[in-house]
């Protein structure tokens, strides 16, 4: 792009492929990677965890060998992973892909991660082990609902959007307030948007929610058939694992853990898991309705054809056009 006598280099293109769970994002991304010089970066808060393969819908080893995905299997399931860590890791992955002469293709359904990428994040303090330990001791003594009530006194906006049992987020909000003296809700509005990247945001949207719900159920049944329950049993046997670990917020895992812990039977676990997955899809679609997207594709359409056309329009050349050009 030329301006006057000098030339301005356009910022690197980053493709963001978004959509609700079970919409077909991963299969579409893999097919695009077979046709275009793109490298995939996962944007999924569950896929970061090792040992969680079946219930997360993680691509199999054959697919990953053919089309590698970055930011998969980078944490143990008892470890935390924040939006800030994702932003750091994603930026590093993008820089490496661009340096190699390829186009980053970010794919997933964790909308907060996507938003952090193009809107930035507030500069919040790093986790403080001593403060967190003190909060955990108080929680052990009086319970997380009581700490939620304390949070409401110093940061009512954050407390309002958190459940009283949301241990990780309550702990973080209290920690930030103790370290800075400023409510977390007041600091989250100080983000700086990303300006050194050019985004092509593609959203896969179902026209018929019933079809999406049918896909969700079919996929969940298929996961059960592949050994989802045994996968959760294996996680429960790890000495570091507990039901309140961040990874266990993933839909399906939390409900099967409750079943295996004797809280309810299998039929109830399956009902809860499907309900939670449908609710997740609903939240994802709500986020997408409020996001600016350069392209919205109907889930029922020819996803590959429409997405491929968008990539070509934005200057990404596939193997066919490159060989004929």
C-alpha cells in the first residue's frame, strides 16, 4: 500500500475462525490448512490441557501429525491458564508463523481469548502466591460463598457476574483488589486494542438451533462410546486433581465427575452434560452477535467454499492459484 512517495506495509493478516461448539470449526480449519499456507493456533480454554482428549473434541494424533495445532496440550489439568497467558502465547505463535512466511489461522470457541487478542487486556498484577494462600485459608474457614459476599462489598460489579461457588474467579478478584486497592471491574476497562495486526474474523453460525443441538448430542454420544467416562476416571485418580480445578469447568467433565463421585446417576449426568453444552453454545452465540465479523457463514452452508473464497479475497493464495500465478 503506497501513500505519497513512501510505502506503508500492511499489518500481517490473522484469520480468526469462531463459532459455537459442534459447529464444525476444527474440520473446516484442517481443510483450509490443507489448501492454504496457514498454520493453526487453537483458541480453546479446554484444549490447552493434557490428558483431556476425548471430552474436549481434541483432534486425533493423525490429524495433528498432518496439520499441527499450536496451544494444545500445554498445561496439566490441575494447572490454571488465564486469558493473559493466552494473549502472550498467541502473540508469540503469531509472530513465529508470520516470520515463517505463513498466515496464522486461529480457531476455537473461547470468545474471551479472541476478544483479548483484538481488544487487548488490562495490565493486571501477576498472581501472588502468599495472597492466594491467605484467601484459600479464609475460604477453608468460612466458605467461598462468604468470600463472594465480601467481594460484593469491595467490587459489586464483579461479584454480580460471578457465582458464589466460582472459586477461581472470586480468588482472583479478591487478590487484585488486595494487591492494587482498585476493584477488578474498574481495571478491566483499561485495555489497549491491538493495532499491529489485521484480522479476518469468520463466524460459523447455525441458522437452525435444532440442528446444532442434534450435533451436540450426537457428538456427546460418540465421546461416551470412545471412553469419555474412563478418561474422567483417569483424571480423578491423579493425586493433584480435585473437582474444583479450573480444567473441570469444561462441559462434560464436571458432570461426569459428579456421577463418578456418587452425586447422581449416569442418566442425570448425561442430561446435565447436554444441558451445559447447549448453554455453552448459547453463550458463544451471544458473544458472536456482539462481535464485528468480516464474514458470517451459515453452519448449514458449504463452509470450505465460503471460507476459502474469503481467504482469497484477502490475498491468501491457495496451492491451485499459486501454481497458476
